């Protein structure tokens, strides 16, 4: 019966129309920091601080310790400064814009960043150090005497470490600051630097202008020579190729080619006419047409016809041997050779004329072909010549622009050198602060405490914000407006590999299972091996009790599913989730196991054609599966596999991944398969892909009794689940409810309960 039905289903769509599967649903990206409720009341805030107390404490202690240590270890540092008004120099602006012609962007007369680097350069600082040692050697000797070995040697590294040069906003003012723990050192260093900058600024600017003018004068003849060479090159090019203008040259060659084409057409027409005439001379009709125009031949024909007329007339009167008739016959015989000779002569003359005409036209055609070939070659060379001409002109234009720029710059630099330059102006003399800039202990500690608290609380709140998941089942129930079917504990020891290892066990569990097998129907006892394997424990108590609470949770979940609609039992359902990794495949597989163990004929179908997982958790092969049945005529029984030791549980794996899974799942054949499965099994479970961004589960759910959504504690994103809940409100999908997976609190509570019970039993 299965074979017949499957063959009918396989051929259902062979002659039908092709169903176009809907494309993927548009996925609206969501921020991990956005939830359905952003307001935190004091109680929730207190709970967050308690949950993140360790992080906050570590951050506060670390920051305060670092601030306190650094503050107490700091030495007193003083600082002084002076300010310079920097005027841009005309020559500087000219030199800077030399390589930027036609620039429409106004540029500053002085590159402040570069100028500051020059002022801090080692060459400038070495000159300052030499001047400092020569002008203030007595002060330096006194400092060394007062501070003994603590006073450092003044060199470039020491000076540049304490020196700060910066521009005051967008102004033309440069501020020079120097800090040190020796106030006397600050005063002499700032005095020396300010004097050196003022005396050195004018000299360097004048030197820069003179160097620029000298460079321009050396480069101007070179630029002039380049322009002359390019002008000569352009002149030679025009003379050699008769190339005045690319457009006119192209028009001239095109006109010549057009005229030549017309001439060749005329010659070919004449040649065709001559050849036709020559060919006609070889045919009787052509010869007769030519001979009709021959005068002598025509006269001879007339004479022949007259003789034949006379002969015919005389034969009426006389016998053929009559002398008169014989005389006329003799004349006729003498006239025939003359007629033939005239025919040959005239036709030969016409053939010679036709041959000569053909030869003449062929020679003319060949000459025209040669000329045409030459014109084509010249036409093909035009793009190359045009490109060369344009390159020469472009190079000449660039050279002329560069020469003009050099001439203009030379004039500007000459004027700049002749003018009197304004030096930098000291608008604030070197001053020394009365109080040290560091450390300010009370302020530093207060700021450190505030900063550490803010950082600790901020990091704690940030971690809570970024952790956009449900931490407890209660919070999930509160936020999700869907029926809650149950929760499953997080137990890593639950593995489907246990199905094939029923050898280890304990007599207590076996006796319990034996008693259970006597109370349940016969069709359930065949699956008692799975029960025995599920409850078997190793020699650690955690394994047993973890498996026990997982089993009880599955029983509650399955019972809640069956109680959703007592009038109409659920025969087919879809298990999906909002995002990958929520455990939908594990839930699907264990629901199928629990239903099969309770006597249901269960079919588990891996409808996740994109990332199938059922074959992995069930230890089955995935060589062929659902995708093969939908896309080919393969009978459905060939892909139905049985779980070892569970005769009532059948599995259809996904099969090879198709290029368009949604097209297969939305086909008429898939709908027929779903009806067939529903009729032949007590419960059909479809393990569907995640719903956000994918349409697969939405295609399957309307054909079933409903859908179960799996959400994982500490894993499923709140925003994703809320967004999915909102989209399901306007869809025809019957959402049976939500299953919370990975409930650590439930598992720990169960273990604690049974530990206490075991302890009480031992004491008793």
C-alpha cells in the first residue's frame, strides 16, 4: 500500500504546472541592545547590580588602585609657557602652490603641523641646547650643585620630552610650553627658546625664498628647451604625415575611399557587361545577333537568298542538269565560302574587341584595388596617428603650462626677496606657574572614585544590555505573549548515542522498567529497551538525576501538547525556532522518542533542507531523503528509516541540499506527501529551519495542526523572538506554544531536591 501511494505521489506533478516557491522573507535586522522593554525599574536595576556585582567590584578596585598608586607616586611638576604670533610669508605660499596649478582651494600661508615638527627637530633643539649652555652656564652649575646627582643632563631627548608646541585653535598663534620639577630650569629654557625662535625665523624664511628663486632660475631654461623640442616634434609630424588636423584628415581619407568605391563599382559593372558580351559570342544566338549588324555579311546573305530564289524558280522550268540551273548552282557554291569567311572575320574582330575590353577593365580594377588597399591602410593608421598627435599636443600644453608657472613664480619670488619680511612676534613673554600642575591628590582621588564607580556600573549595565537573552523561564513567560508548553533542563549527558549502548545498567532501574512493562500495552513494551537505555546511569549520581529530570520534563511537554486540543488530537506539527542553535532538532527528536515510546506511530521528518541535523542526532545516513522524494520519482518508503530498538519511530532525513529549498517545500507534491504522512502515521513531526529570514517553516506550518517554537535560555535573542511573535500575529500559522530549552535553574533545583532525599533516606 505504501509503495502504491508513494508512486502516485511521485508522479503527481509530472504534467502539472510548475509552482514558483516564494522567496525568502525579508529579514529586518535588529540591534542586540534593543529589547521589547527598555525601562528598568529600581528592583530590576538592583537585580542587575547584584548579578554583575563581581564585575563592578573588580573594575572599581582596579581603577581606584591604579589612580591611587599613580597619584601618590607622582612628583611635583611645574610648567611655564610663552606665545608667538606667526605671520605667513608670501614666498612660502608661492613655493607651496608651485606644484598645484589651477587650485581653487585657498591654502594657509604656513603649514603649522610641519612648522611645529621643524621647531622640535633635533637640529633646532641642538642649537638651543648649545645656546642654553653658553648663556646660562652659571644657573646650570648651581642646579647641579643644589640637586647633586638627581639633576639630569640636558640633551635632546630630555628637552623634547618636556617640551610641548601647539597651535591655538585656528589662530596664527603658537604656544610653547615646558614642564619640569626644577622651576629655575623652566625659566632659562623658555627664555633661550623664545630668543632663538625670533632670531632664526627671519633668516630661515629669507634663505628659503632665495633657494626657491635659484631653483626656478636653473629650471627655466630646461623647461624652455622642452617646449622648443615638442614644438619641433609637432612640426615634423605634420610635415611627414600631412597631418594638420585629425578631423580634417579623417574626412579627407573617408571622401577618397567613398569616391574610390564608386569608381570600383562602375568598373565592375563595365567588366561584367564585357564578360557577358564575350560569353554571348560563343552561343549561336549571340553570333546571329552580332552578324545581323555586319553590313558585308548582310549583303552576302541577301545575294545568297536571291540565288536560292532564282534556283528555285528555274527548277520549276528546267531540269537540275540544265545549264542555267547549273550556272546558278555554281554561283551559289562560290558565294558560300565568301559568306563563311566574312562570318569568321567579323566574329573574330568582335571577340578580339571584347577580349581587349575585358583585359583593360581587369587592369583598371586591379589598380583601383591597390589604391583602395593603400587608402584602407592609411585609414587604419589614422587612430594611431591621431593618438600620437594628441599626445604631442598634450605634452606641449603641459610643458607650456609648466613654463608659464615657472615664469610667474620667478617674478613673485623676486618681489618677495626684495620686500622686508615681518618676523615672528612674542605676544606673551615666558611665565612660570605658581602652583604645580601635578599631582592634585584630593582631586585625583575624587575623580578616580567617581570614574571607577561610573566605569564599574557602566560596564555592568553594558554587559547586561549586550546580554540580550532571557536568563530565566519566568522572564520569558512574562515577555512572550504565546502559550508556554514547558521547559527542558540543560543536561549535556543526554545523547542520542545512548540508543545503541543498552548494556550498562543497574538492577533497580531494570526492575522498575520491568514493572512498568507489565502495566503498559504490548505495542509499547517493544520499545522498553529505549526506556532502559534512557534511564541507565553511570556510577555518578549526576547522570541519573540529570536524565530523570530531563525525562520528566519531556513527559510534561508531551502531555501539554496533547492537552492543547482534546476534541481534535494533534497528528502533525512543526518544530522551529527564531534563530539557529536554540535546540529545535533536539526537542523534535526527543518528542518523537517519547511519543513512540508511548505507543504512537511517529514519523520524524527533517524539513531543514538548508542545514539538516536529524541524521546526526539519530545516527542515520543522509544519502537520500526528503529532497529526493520531492524532486524525483523515488518511492517514499525508500527514504523512511527506522530507529534501532524503536520500531514505532521512523525518520526521513533531509537528503542532499537542493539549490532552492523553499521551491520544493511549497510544491504541490510536498502538500500531497504531508497528507499521505498524516493519514499513515499517528504523529508527524517536521523539524523546520529557523523562522527569521527564512520562509521554509511558514510554508509547512499551515498544512499541519500547529507549530512549536523552541527558545533557549541564555541563548535566544529577545529582539528576535519578539520580532517573530509580531510577524506571527498576522500569519495563518497556529502557534501551539513556546518551549524553553536549557533551563539550568530547573536542573540544579531537581538535583538539590534528590540529593536531600537521598541523604534523608540514608540517615533514616
